[in-house]
């Protein structure tokens, strides 16, 4: 059995429910989009799917979107492989403070589109900041900045098809 909390302790610190804001910028730094988010990050204890993340997005105009990411674990990485992306997440051993995760993924069906993401967790564990760099055939085309606050450690209390806005116990 893979104990993800043992093998990836920095990732385990992200377990819970996170509310935030995604802001998208083109390569020249002009804002092109933004939306609110609620992410549910689960360490499941299931070898087949040791980490499971559900992203709930909502825009000011009422548009909503839900993306679900189930992973496998291999050699210090969780692996994402679904209809949207293929990629991985790993901890950064050189980070003496154990605050940093690094992700890489390719968008399926979008030739040459790759993303790198860095996630920084605050020392208190209740704030995190993320940045995505989007590349098409090696050229930067976009950045996404994400600021999040932990809404709850208890993801198990989430029910229903959409988690956005449900009241949570801290």
C-alpha cells in the first residue's frame, strides 16, 4: 500500500478544501480572464487513486465548470492521466522549508501545449499561491496566477455534484 502522506508529505499538507481566484494573463501581461474556484484535494488511502482533486470554477457571468483529476503514484510523483491532461506533480527536495510543489502537464488534443505550475504553501498552511506558465511549442503564451485560502481541512464533509458555496467546518 502506498502511504502518500509518508511518501509526499508536502503534498499531504494541501489536503482539504481551497477557495480562490484564478487570473489569466497573456504573454504581454494583459489580464484576459478571471474566475473564482473551490478545489477539493483528497488523500484517499486508495492505492488505485491515492490523490483525487476536484476543481469547481465559477465566473461572474454565471458560467460554471467542474474538472475532476484522479491520480496514480509512481516514484515520488502523482501522475495525472485523463481526457484533458497527462502530467505529474512532485515535491522539490531542494526546498528546505517544504513549501513547494512542481507540476508539469500536456493538454491532450492541443498539439504542443504544455504547462508548468509551481505551488507555494504558506508556513501556516492555510494560504497558497500558484503560478502556471503556458507554452505552445516552447514559446510562452500565457500565465495564470492563483491565490487561495483554505476553507477547511475536512474534505469528507463535501457532498453533492457541486461543492461551490457549501458551508464548511474549518
